[in-house]
């Protein structure tokens, strides 16, 4: 093409001025010795098409360390560049007010415990008293009903008048009642001793006392019956017997009312149970308050959430820490190159694929990274998707560093020339081409990307031409060569 012809003419002019390579005249070519060189024919081959995208190195993990509570910074235990471990304390806050909150919550918990024990003791005492009242009332009911039966029997005896056989029965009744009374008195005496020794409850003692009172009343009734049977009924005795029955009936009603009152007072124990439940809930609330105070106290020691490096220190001792206000910046995990890939090339990117990465800041060092994440949503303005490439350990890269990644997007057919055949002068690439007569001529060429150990040739060479791959440093333009083609 005209452009290529212009380049060749310009190169010839430059070569004549600066003598880029030496040249032989016709006479010199005839007398010059033959140089043995290695050669190779230029051929077309398929090579991958690359898409190069730029990005910035970012840490896998980054956290802005802040306090959860308001407080004055007491100590900052790290500086920028320090390596820290997970759980290591980074910042300490003044925690005197938080310690006071713990002490207050602990005191409230102890007070709630005392209130709970008092409620339990009160409930037990009232339950015991209530049971004793009910037992006493039941004993009185039994006693009054027995007295009523005795009064009724006496009235019947008085009204009926004595008979011979009744006198005998009355004597037997007195004897029997006396025996029962003696047994009840003996049992009561024994139970009284056990009660004084706290071997039995008050309720059991009251039952035996009630049995004694009933036996005593029955014995007195039997004696009166015997006396009536002996003397016979009189008008005043009949009236007295009737009056005794009425009085006994009134007593029975009174004792039944007393029993109902004692049973009603027992309902107070339900109220005490509710008070116990309330006191127990107060303990739970106080315990929760103490736990919260301890958790708040733990916020005074701010620890590292992961292994990493301190990249920024934003506070010093004496500063006031507010919830959410950053004190330090921490980075950790592996380093990643985050590159923006056009959506048209996104189909060529695969998670887990190995990708060559180049860093100018590392003296043009190239690394091999691995695609670990592809953003599920792209940028609507630039139509690009962020691809994160995990860098190898000890790569030398640092967060914020600029880098370029290359993705294979396809393949193309192109001419390749071995990199060993090319030499560079003043920014231009040259190669020795051997013609059919074995004469080596310097040829300028335009190269593209490097493909393994070869360069892609954009212009300056044609397929099938023979180029010198080794020994060209002993040649001059027009040298006679002996080819060793590979």
C-alpha cells in the first residue's frame, strides 16, 4: 500500500543517515565470507484474540472500625501498617460509666432476688396459717354437730322419760363414753408431746383435740342421760333440754360460717402465688439488665473483626468516640483486581478462569490471577460489569494499585515471527530476510502483541519468507548466509 511504501522510503532514508545496520557493496558481497545462521519461514497461525481491561487492586475485606457507644478514647493500640489478628483489641474507651451501670444492674438483681425470697416465705406462712384455720374450723363444726346430736338425744330422753332398760342402757352408755374419753385423753396427751417436739403438724394436733372434746361431751351427755333416767323427767328439765337443742343448732350454724370464712381466706394464697410470679419475673428483668450492661461494657474494647492490616488511623487518645464514627480502617483477605469488562465481552469471562494480569508499578511484572466473582448487575451508563480477579499470595501488589487484565475473546489467523529473529533500533523492529540467492536483507516490520515466544506481524513480511532466527548479530545488510532452516 501507499502507506507501507512511504514507511519503507522513510526507513531507507533514516538507514542511510544513521547507518542502522552495516551494508555490503557488490564487490564486498563477493569477497565477504558466508555466515552460518539459523532461519525459519514465516507462516500464518491461529492465535487468541485478547481484550485488555484496566482496574484497581482492592482488598477482599474492608471495614471501617467504629464504636457502638459514646465514650472518650483511652488507648489506640495500633498504627497504620500494623498487621492485626482477628479478636485483637484495637481501641479502648473510658468505661467507668459502663462499670457503674454493671454495678447498678447487679444491685437491682440482688434486690429482686431478696424480694422473690420474701414473697415465697410470706406465701408459705400464709398457706400454713390458712390450713390451720381451716382445720380448726372443721374441728369446731364436728364438735358442734356432736353437741347438737347429744342435746337432741338428751331432749328425747327427757321427753320420753326413763324406763328400766333405759336406766341400764344409760349406765352402759356412761361406761362406754368414759372409756372413749379416757382413750381420747391419752391420745391427746401423746399428740401434745409430739406437737411440742414439732413431730406432727398443728392440723393433726387439732384433730386429736377435737376428738377429745367430742368424747368429753359424749361422756357428759351419757352422765346426764343416766341422771335423767334415774330421776325421771321434770318440766324444767324438758324446757332446759329444748333450750340446749336450740343453742346447739345455733352453734352448728356459727361453726359452719366460720369454716366458710376460713376457706375463703385460703384464696389469699392465690394472690401470694401471683406475687411470687411477679417477683420471679423481676429477677429475669434484672438479669437481662445486667447482661445488657455487660454487653455494653464489652463495647469499650473494640476488636479486629478479621485478620488484616490497618490502613487508616482516624482517632487518637482523648478524642470523643461517637456511635458509627470511624476510628480505624482495616483491610484483610486476599487482594483482588477489580476490572470493568464491557458487556459485549462478558460471555468470554468465566468464574474460576486463569487470567494474565500486568502491573506497570511492579516493573511491568505479569501475574496470573483467577476470576472469583462477576458482578450480577452492570453499570447502566458505561455498560460494563465489574469482574474481580484474585491475585496470588505475595504478588507484591498493594490496594489502590493500577493493573490491566487480559481476557481471551476469540482467535484470529495472523503471521508470527519468532521473537529471537527481531531486533530493535530506535523504537523500530527489524528482521533479516534471506532471499533465494542466500543474501540477507534488513527488513523493517510492524509487530503486534506477543504470542508466547513470537510476535504477530502486522506489516513488513509476507507468508513464506525466510527470516534469520539466530546469528543475525554477525550479519550486515547483503551478507551471504548459509541457512540452517528449522
